[in-house]
């Protein structure tokens, strides 16, 4: 295995991880922003008010996008495992 191949595999791995994490992180960030604006407007400073809606939104996002996320991981794994003979 050459250094170029290792760097390419590392880059593919990082892009796959970013592709999987981005929707969940963006949903959590958007819900957090909306809740923060609500807290500023109403001056309610409750910790559970930010935590619970974010957890529900993240759970729903994972449930909705779970099949797509699984297919991305399977596609990456198949490509990685299928090319093992070419790596050496």
C-alpha cells in the first residue's frame, strides 16, 4: 500500500463520515437556534428546554434518514472490501 492510496482511502473515509453526520448536525443546530431564539424572546432559561427538542429532532432525523445512511455505509464498505486485492 502506497502513501497516496492510504491518503485517498482516508479522504474517502472522512467524506463519508461528513456525509453521514451533516444532516443530523444541521438539524440539531437548526432546532437549537430556534429554541435559543424562543428562550431569548420569552426569557425562559431552562436547560431541558434546549436538550429535549434537540434529542427528539435528532432521533427523528436518524429514523427518517437511517436507510439512506445505511446504504452509504454499505456502499463505502463494499468498495473498500472489494478493492482489497488491488491495495497490495
